C-alpha cells in the first residue's frame, strides 16, 4: 500500500496532463473496494484509514474512465490490485470483447 500512496499525487498529475483521448476505446479496471477493506482489517490495518485509501483510489479510477468518451469502467469483485491474478477470467472476457469490437 505504501508504494501506491507514495506516487498518487505524481500519477494523478501525469494523468491530468494527458490530452483527452476523445473516442479512443479505454477499459478501466479497478479492484473491489469492500474486499480490500476487509482484507486490510484482517491484516490489522485501521478501518478508517482503509476506507479513506480505497475511496481515494476509487475516485482516481473513476476519473481515468472520464479520459475518453468511449470508455468502460469495471470494478472486479473479490479482487485486489492484481486483477490479472485474482480474476484472470475477467481479463480474458475483456480481451475477447475488445477483439470482437476490433475485428
């Protein structure tokens, strides 16, 4: 978590400087806020801090989805930041959707 929070401001500034992506297809995937909070509580982190962290992270993910008029926002249930490891079937589904659109 620390490495993520250390770079939030820098990453947010970089994203905001990007030119609008207009109609470029963008798929934004975010982790499961409730899942992460529960896991953090189990690991001994304060719930209030976890809630603040995840609310901020969720807001950043939502802002990323606004970079294009042609975007899709997906929150991967029961997933951590490592969606590709926690929910590989979801990644495959999204890749198939993109492939079908582009073919």
